[in-house]
C-alpha cells in the first residue's frame, strides 16, 4: 500500500527525537530506582543514589545510554566489556565451610578510600576486592555472582538515562512515595486505561488527585488527538507528574480544566461568566506565575527523592529536587518581570486566558456527550461519580479508583439504586514479581500487598418507565386487567368393575 503522505502525528517528528536534547525531561535509572529530572545546560548538580553529577554531557546521546560518573561529576558513556564465561570461573561446590567473621577481606576501608581518592574507577575497585578476598573462590557460582552484584552496586556509579513513559513514571512514584498517587499501583493504572477505553479522538473527563499521573497517562495514550477535561479541587490542578512526561505544546491544546466547585451550577443551568469572575483570586494565583505551584511540586518531589534513596540516605530535602520548572516559556522570575505595571498587565492577561479556558471547558461539559469518565481521587467517590455521570453519553465506560474497598461498595449500591448503568464490576488486580535466572527462577520474597480497587461499568439511557411514572401506572393497570386463562377442567375417571 502506498502512503498518503499525511503525517499521523499532530506535530512532525523531530529528526533527533530518539536523542536527548536540552530541555527534555528524562528518567535516571540505577538498578530498580528511578528519578525524573529535566536536562539543562550548565544546570546545578543532580544528586541520585548518593552520587552527584551534571547532566551536560548526556545531551546528544540516545535514550537508553548507560553513563559512568567520573571525577568532577562528569558523565561519560560506559563501554561494554565482555564478561568472563562460566567456564573460566573457579567456584566451589557449596558454602558450608565459609565463615563470615569479617576477616576474609584483606583491603580495609582506608585502603578503599585511598583508591577512590586516586581516581580509580569502581570497576577496578571491585576487581581488587575480588582478588583480595580469601573466600571468593570457595563460594559457589551463584554466591560469586551475588557478591559481584552487591559490590558493583556499592562502588560502581552506573546510571542509565531512559525516556519517560507511563510505566516508568508509575513505577517510580509507587516505589518512592505511593501516598502522592493514592497508593495506585502501575498495573491498576493500566487496568484503568483499558477499562476506560482511553484512545485517540475521545472526549474524556478525568477527576484525579494523583499528582497528574493519571492525566499524563491519558494524554500519552491519546497521542495529542481528542480532548481531556480535568476537574480539579482547590485553587488549580496539580500536574507534577504530567510535567515529567515532557509533552509538546500540541498535546496541551486539547487539555482543559474546570473547577470542581462549579460542577453543580453547571448541572443546574445556573453557571455564568460572572461566577468565574467572582473568584479569580484563588484560581488565578496558580496560573498567575505558575511559580508557586512549581515550587510546591518541587518540594513534593524533594520528599519523594528522600524516600527513594532508602534508609541509608540522609540527604537534606534541598539536595534532592525533581528539577521541575515552569512549562510556560514566557514565565520569568520576579526580579526579571520588570516594573510593577508590566507585572499587573501580565497577571490580568493570565487571568483572562484562564477564564477563557474555563468557559471552553464549560461548553464541552454542557454538551453531555463525553466518551468516558475516570475518577481517581482522595475524596469519597459516590457524590463525585453521581454528579459527573450526567456529563457522559450513553453506552460509554466509566472507571473509579479507590485505595479502599468500602467506599466503592457504597458507590456500587447507590448506582444500582439510581439506574442508568450496566455491567458494574468491582475488581482488584493481584501482582507478583518473579526472578528469572538460570536454575534460580522463583517468585520474589517481597511483593505488593495491594494496589487499590476499581469500580467500572457502562452508562445507558434511562428507561422510559423510570423517566415517566404515569407510564408505569398505566402499565400496572393493563397488567391487572389481563384476563386469566381458565383452568383446565378435571374429568373424573369412571371406576372399572372388578
């Protein structure tokens, strides 16, 4: 088949999209630990897993490249070396005669520190530790691999730079501080996207308090096509995780937001422009500079980084930052804003722009033909779902996430009483990770206790009998006037003479 020549993407792909560019959001990976940062030339140093370094040298390299931290915090691409095969290894039969008395290693901590001060790479330090270990050759092959892996993690500063995605960011948030995303596990998020039928061209409604992770996952799945209306509580939407995706501006054109406290007025038909103009203080303060929100997001990510480093990390929060900056290129620091008059004009412009976006979102919601609804918030799901279902067209899916089962059970009961929904299902996914190695494949010892619960279903048009009570009374009258079929006559059998 010949290609029509029409580009499928809303924005023509950049020839260097597979390479890291200045200003891109990337994810640093070491073993099973992740951290999201923004690449900037001559930026401040980044601290990750007890290592500090600069990101200048990763610009121009492909995603997935592994770097090694050298002296001075510089990142250099790591060259792949062939590891020795199992035939060349000298290993023992078992570990029964090995005593862990702390005397098997000839190198002391002072010797290792002196090697680091000389600038010797971590790989060479690990090799010297192996050579100076009196019990290494007596260990089994599996024990030797475990010993090398442990020492490499401690002394080798190896970091892989990967491209942000829904899977990577959800794993990162769930491992670092799951409370920020309401303890939503990554497999539960995948189920939400599937049950909600999130796809390109849809008109979706989302209400979430998961730092923007669910919103970012939906935007990635839709690929810049369609529209998303985000309902937010408080002064403005929090999109710390959404910023980590690094979406182009074309993706943001189909994103709308609407305050949650104005939903009832929109349903009652009392919503007006004056209602938005009466409360620009709170909502506009977030859009006004976008800096206050970003500072809050950065502080949240500081806490996440301290959790991700594990119990051995005791860095102060200011050393660990998510490096999230304002998405608006027109944003400037207060000292760069110029005089007060320009600042006031800029503030008014932002307020007017936000009011315009709110009116566009209100118009989209008023059509009441959304293709799906996803709710994942820390609030009780029942009043949220009962109100927002009115904006969804018939025969469309909806998904509600909650960390606990009991609120969803109450929501299930209320939906059954209300009607207008079918295929209601309350589910919980069960996840177990496996270690897959030669002769050592087994489930991992530690596993997640739970990833939350999902209530899903489909909307349908309300039944006419429920909509008009007079029809229901007429139907009952017809039922009562039905003539009953006569009972079959019984014939008495004549007695036979015996």
